[in-house]
């Protein structure tokens, strides 16, 4: 499923124009990203939780040459699906 498929489904289900459905999806995505930037968890009951985890700096290896490289610390977005979401797939 692509972004356009989701936009089409939203437009059909909510009787919106595709332009309005795409705008709604963009607002939804931006709201989640902004909350994560503030360090907040985003919990969507029945779907899952988005959060940011901090990864420490570490040493890695270049797979092509085997040379050691330094990987800087970073923030990584993480999604944990809700039980209802997992159950729906099984």
C-alpha cells in the first residue's frame, strides 16, 4: 500500500476530495513528528505507540573494507504495535 492508496481510502471513507484527504494525512504525520521532537510518546489506542529512543555512540565496521568507523549517538523513532493490532494480523 502506498501513500496514494491511503489518501484514496481516506477520501472514499470520509467523502473528502483527494486534495483534502492528502492534506489531512500530512497534518496527521506532522503532528506525530512534532510530538516526537518534543520528547513525547504518541499513543494510538488499538494501533500502537510511537516514541523516540536514544542510541549511544558506538564503534562499527565498514562492511566493504572491514575498517572500524565511529557511529555517533542518535535519536531513533520506534513503533510498538498494540495488542489489538497484533491480534488482528493473526
